[in-house]
C-alpha cells in the first residue's frame, strides 16, 4: 500500500511539473514554440536565438522586451539587403497581429543575446523571458544545438 501511495505522489508531482512547464511557454493569447540557438565557444560574447510566436487572440499583442539570465541584454534584429550588402538592425517595436504568427529564423528576423555570461553547450537549455506591453511575462525554454548543425539551418 505504501508503495502505491509513493508512486501516486510521484505521478502527481510529475503531472504538476509538466503542467507548469507547458503553462510557462503557452498562454491563452500567445504561444511560444521551438526556441533554439547554437553552442558557443569560450570567447563568444553574442549569439542569435530563433523561435516562433503564435497569436491566438482577437487582438494585436505587443512585445516590450526580452531578457535572460545568461546574457546582459536581448534585442530583436532584422536584416536589410542594400546593394548586395547585408546589414543587421535592431527592431524597436514588435507587434504580432491578431490570429497571426511571427517566425524568427536564420537569415531573417532573430533575437541577439549580447554579453553572454557563459559558454552554451550542446543539449543544454536556458529560459528566455518575453515581456509583453501589458506587463505579462512569458517564459520559454531555448534549446542549445550542436554548432555542426548550423549549416543545415542556413541552406
């Protein structure tokens, strides 16, 4: 009987942990999905992050900022090609229209982490916070992938 109770407690704890994890990167209006970056080297102080946003609401959602405890700052950037020169620029306002999505991906809009505080290793993950204009803060896990895979994403 004691073993059954112990297993039930473990199962309840596991279900609670999973539900908290799901709630952390999904909320009734904005879902965050598929966040990833690539492993870094010891000297590297910046890296890019990619993920998808799905606005399930009937209203526009505005993102005010991003943060993480593994970097000094996080900015959204986009690229512009002028005279065959690719330039990166900071995106000041991030709005996701009603019932639409925003995909951050290599070769396009992405997040930049500046002032990395540690080396990122394959198979690790870290929390990225998304601060909405309405003061709600969403969290999502960002998976660190082997840098050898980077060429697969750029083709």
